[in-house]
C-alpha cells in the first residue's frame, strides 16, 4: 500500500508540526527504531502501520497519499 516516499512525507509532516518520533512510536506501539527506519526510507511501511500512524497524528488516511497525486 504505502511506499518509502510516504514514509518521508510522514517524517516531513511530523517535523513541520513539532511532533516527536517518540510520541508517534508510543501512540502506535511501533518501536522507535522501526519507526525511524520507516521515516528515513530504510524500511517499507506496512498498511497496518500507516493506519496507526494516521490515527496517532489525527489525520485522514488520504493525507500522505494525496501528496503523491499532487506531485504528479
């Protein structure tokens, strides 16, 4: 579902909004090292993780996918 570029868009979003990776890790129960690898494009983002991250950030599921369409 989601690819590495989605992870980097999530990273940019949390940086722009002053959200810490540890906050997202705690809210999603995704280990910090795993989350960091996702956000830095070193690991693919699973669909379940994407749902958890969007829920933790309080954003609609399309938030990071829409950017993909807009960039085209």
